[in-house]
C-alpha cells in the first residue's frame, strides 16, 4: 500500500498546521486539501478541543500536548486508515 502523501506534502501539512497555531495562539484542528498540482490548501481551522482538555504535560512524553498532538497528526498523514479504528480496508 502506498502512502497517501509524499514526504514533501507531509512536511507542507505540518508547516501549515504550525503556522495556523501560531496565528491563533492555540492548538488548532485544521482541515486541508491538495489542489490539482498537489499543493496544500487550508480549508478551515477551529480551536482543538480533545488534546487540550487532557492533562497539560506528562513526564513520559517530552513536549506535552504539542508533541503528542503532532505525533497523532503525523501518524494519520502517513497511515490514514490508522485514524479510523473500524476502518474497512477491503472496501
């Protein structure tokens, strides 16, 4: 199975997410798409409500919420079906 995004696109999505977080000053849940040329476009953004409601920092995870949230985003980008626990990979 091929990844949905190439390395450059994964980096572009991560940069976009960090840029939006810096702009709004808090973690964001961003929705994005690729245009016909494969460029990343921001569709919408709203304050993130899941990770930010958990404990602020865990000692076993350097970087706290941001590191955990970015790891989750990276995993979803590299393996989109991992985001759905009940994904039906045969259909």
